[in-house]
């Protein structure tokens, strides 16, 4: 078989695919072959367009969710910070510490700053501030729902001292009466 004989049974179609039909068959059924090739091209175009629309829809939905999250964070006072300016982060750390000085959320506020992008000195200062804050807020719990704060503790100590003092006085007075 010669090279010329092989090309008689292979024909390039519209999309440059080799079709296993002869030139005569292709020419005799040209409109049918053209319709099949056109349907193939349209199917590929519909799939590509559908994928692009789907991809665009997903990206738009993700962008809208990010915008919602950003607007929610801005309501809580979290703004985008220039990560190259380290002094701004130190100032914000001072502000966070002073804002939450007498609140339970100090460690949460400290942890909320962008500490992962900062240098080791900042991270050590942050850990020290968190440890100092926890040292002042140790709580003893009498029950799972009731914490013993300083006022309650002092009240219990005063009452205990009064009871012990009364008992010692009674004991001393009874021993004086015996003598």
C-alpha cells in the first residue's frame, strides 16, 4: 500500500481530526458530515462555556463571602494593616492591652492581632503580656458555675476569722472561769 492510498481513506474534518472515510464518501455525504462536525464543535463550545460560567459563579460567590467577612471584621474594629510597618503593630499591641485592661477578653484581644507576621521580639512580648494578664485573673471555682473572686474570698476569710476569734474568746473565758 502506498502513502497515497492511505490518504484516500483519511480525511481531515473541520476540527482537524482525521475521519476514517474516503474522499468520495465525505463528498457524497458532505452536509451530513458537516452537520456532525458542527454538532461536535458546538458541544465542545457549550461544555467550555458552561465550565467558564460555573467557574465565574463560584469565584463571584467566594468573593462575596470574603467581602461579607471583611465588612463584619471592620465592624469589630479590625482593619487591614500594612505588614511592612512594624511600629504600627507595636502601637496596636499597646492599644489592645490598654483597651482590654480590666476585661476577661484581654488574651483574646492580644491573640487577635496579626502576630504571625511579626518578628520574634514582638511574639515574645505578646506571650509575656498574655502570661501577665493570666496571672492577675486566676479564679478559684467553688462550683462549676460559681467562681470565687477576691471579694467573696475576703468575706469568707473575715467570717472565718470572726468565728475562730469567737471560739478562742469562749475558750479563754471558760478557762478563766475554771481557774
